[in-house]
């Protein structure tokens, strides 16, 4: 076989693939983003550490994508390693599933469960490296298309593909499709992209591991009998507890809820009735945030509620409540269900209530795309408690209960309620170890009746969390050591991987400014994700819309740069910094006070102006770069570093990320080559 023929078989030549370059680029880009989202979603459902450290898979994905671009031109063979590593990862995860160690210092959770499977320091590096190797394959396929097209045209099709990938994964989430369908899509994409000319040895490297992945995921689906919500893998188990039929509901392998009759639950755990004893007013209209499978709703009805607004963020948990709860509370005509984020409901509704109850709102997972923001984080800030007070009728009451591992958590939450309501709440500590507590505050002191006066928070208790730093479980203004150590190891591994795969670092030296643009843009994206989560809710729909909106803004910047004469780079940098200043000056509380349509308009303008300007800067610089794949790879590696710097929000808050981004953009401007400045 001639060298040219071998290139065609291996996909090394431009004519080695039956699919034209543009549709191939769109497919590869869509597959790359789809695979990234699927890995984040699926690994977190089985390795529960990743429910709290979702961006570790994201960081591995960014590393792999950057390495894939840098690998272009250094190998002529197709990246057959990708489906093989994917099979290995799926096999390891299904063989060694892990429940989270909720005793880790510095990372606080509600309850205390044991650990099964490999420890975090073993499994997390495996997942990180595997994610990088898997995503490196599709990224290399995308990168190979770039030299065949004009720079901005290639980038344009890459963005169209990314939007397609988001749309496909969002559609499957809407349909609650189990992971076997994700595996089928991956197998089809691998077959189309990696077998340009069918030949047995190469086809086997793709088809065999891909079908094996589908088989493993099918086995998981059939064995576990799981329901896949947009947030969790939900499993149920019917059982008897003290002779009473109940349904135990677990999410991502952690016991989460118990669908039990209201009378039995009140008998077993009396704290569920305390909110009604501490509130003076009869609970005619009740709002329950975190309604879940319906036990709290059933208790409210048993206490005489005439109407209950039940707010639950997960549609599948609500569906389970309708089908398995013995009391059938959701079938009661007095109950209205709202599938949305609790804080968003409080900000949008105009109704007032006799009792507002935060009923164990513990999501057990993070918002995708944010390293430290949980689905319920914005429920426990001082601003959220004030919003709850504003929705109480005269003489009404607010209450919250949960299992707390630390006494200072109870003090912090009680102090937050005290600050929001202007007087001390009732604090009932139920268990002898201080793990279970009920905190109740009347609209006025006369609207509550406490068993005893709360002595106040200890002097060492942290202050209330706020919307800028909504980290309830972080006692000190610091980055926990577990994060610092892990991120340091990630950066070391990344440096070694870049040197091994891409060769000398001097290849990327001319694109140091593009690297910094990637770092800053990831911080800008994080600020947008968390900002929209506060303004419109932490639901998966809002999250998907925000990510799609960011890509649309990037695509718009590319189209404007392609079709029109844009201002020179110094002017665009000035516009970018002006957009950052505007985002800094517009307070979230003012945005929350606006009517919803106007809030959306202003929020989109404020958030996407700097994003648009930043990508005009990138598009202009990228169009003039000497090496398309190396410059693009440097930018993607910068995004990975930005994912590490995102943890600075634990110290400086999300608003502070704008300052860090501004400094990085100034650094990128300082590193601009003279030719680009001219």
C-alpha cells in the first residue's frame, strides 16, 4: 500500500473521509460537547464525589479538548484510543461505584453516611485522566477540520456543532432518557467519524468498545431499575418500617427521601410537626419548598391546610410522589404543584402565606458549570430569608428543618433568620448530637411561640451567607485544603500531559494572550451561570438556556467579525472592560426587583455584552494567528485553568470574579503581538 493510500485509510489525508469537511466538523463538535455533558452527568450519578466536584470532569474535558487540538499534525492515525478509554472508564465506574465521604473536613454536608468503593484520592484522578483521554479524541477530529477551512468559518461551524450537542443532550434530559441512549449516540458518532473507510482492524477498535459501552449501560438501566431525572439517577425500594409500608427513595446512590404516611412520620419524628406548633396562626395557606415525594405536603394537609403550594425542582421526584406515596397528597385538590427552583418561585410569586416551610431542601448536587454552587444554595442566604418574610401574611410564620452535622450550621442559619426577620427565632434541637433542628420565626415576635428562648449564635459562628457568597457549608472565608491539593495536582498533570502530547511549550508561546483570554472567559461564563441561577432559578432548563445563550453570543461575535469591519483590538478591549464595569455596577438586588420580562432583558444585556466583546477580540486575534490548531488549543487550555481559578469565588465571591477577569484581560492585551495591535 502506498503512503497516500495509507493516509486515506487512517484518515490522515484531507480526502480520507467520506463525509465532507463542514458536516464532519459540525458532527464532531456536537459529539464533543454531547460526550462532555454525558460524562459529567453519568459519572456523577455513580461516583457520588462528583456530585460535589462536578467541575473535575469539566476540567479533565477542557484538558483533553486542548490536547486534542495540540495533537493535530503530530499523528496521522485516527484517535481510536477514545472509544477504548470510554469503555474502560464505564467498566471501572460500574465495577467500583462510590458513595460520598460526608465527613471530609472543609466540605460540609447535611447528614453522615459511610463510604463504599475506592477513596476519593484514587477514583478522582482516574476519572480526570480518563475524561481527558476520551475528549481528546473528538477534539482531535474537530481540530483536523480547522486547517481545511478559513479560520472563522471553521470556528463558526464548531459553534454550530456545539449548539447542536447542547440541544441533543437537553432533549434527552427532557425525555428522561437513560444513559443507554447516550451510549448509542456515542457509538453512532464514533462509527461515522472514526471509520472513514471500513477496514476490519480499525473498525474493531471502534465498534467493539462502543457496543460494549452500550451493553454495560443497558445492563445498568435494566438492573438498577432507575428513573433518570435531569438531576439524578433515582432508585426506589418498597419496604416495611415498623409495620408501615413506605418507599425509600435514593438519588445517585444516597438515601434521599422516605415516602411514608403523615401520621407515621409524625409519630416517628416529631420535629415534622414543630413548625405548626411554633406558629401562632392556623396554616390556611402553606408554601412548601422542597416538596419532593410529598410527605411534608401530606403533613400540612393533616394539620388543616386549606391550600398548599408545593414547590419541587425535580419533576421525577414529584412524579414518584404522585405514584408511590401512601397518602396520595398530590391528588388532593387543595394542592398545587410548581416544578421550579424555590428561590425563583419566591421572587416571582405575588402570593402571601400563613406558613412558608423549607422542608429538607438538600439537593445533593451542584449546578452544572459552577464549582461550588448547589441547587439550593440561594435558598439559605439572608436575601432569601427576607424574600420569605415579604411573602408572609400578617401573623404568618417561616420555618425550616433538616439534619445538620455541625452546631455552627444551626447557629448560622438561626442568625440568618434573625437578621432577616429582626428578632430571634425559635430553635428546637431535636437530636442529642445537635444534628436535627427546626428553626421557626414569626412575621413578628408575637406570631411565634417558642419552647425556650434561643441564646443566640456563638461568637465563633460565621456570619450569614449572602447572594454573592452563598456557601452555607463553608465556615471560613478560605478554599478548603482538599480543593487546593486536588487542583494543584490537576495543574501538574496537565503541564506534563501538554509537554508529552504537544511537544515543547514554545509552540504555544506566541499565543499567551489567547491562553489568558481562555482563562478570563471561563470566569466570565461562571459569573453568568451563577447570576442567571440567582435571577431565574437553578433548574436544568435555565442552565441549558444560559450555556446555549453563551454559545449564541460567541457565534454572533464570530458572524459580526466575519461579515463586518469591526473596530481595532484596542477599541474592542476598551468595550470589553466597559462591559465588565457595567456588570460590576448593576446589583443583583436591583435586578431581582424588576418585573420578569424587564429583568430578563437587562440581565441578558449586562451579562452578554462583555461575552460578545470578548469573543470579537478572540475572533479577530484567532483569524490572524499563524497556527489555527495550536492557538485554539492554547485558548482551551486557558479555559481549564480558568476552571481552577473559579474556586477563588469561595474567598472573594462571584462578583469578585469580574475583577480577576478584568486583570486577565488586561494581561492578554499587554501580551498582544505588535502586529495584532497594528
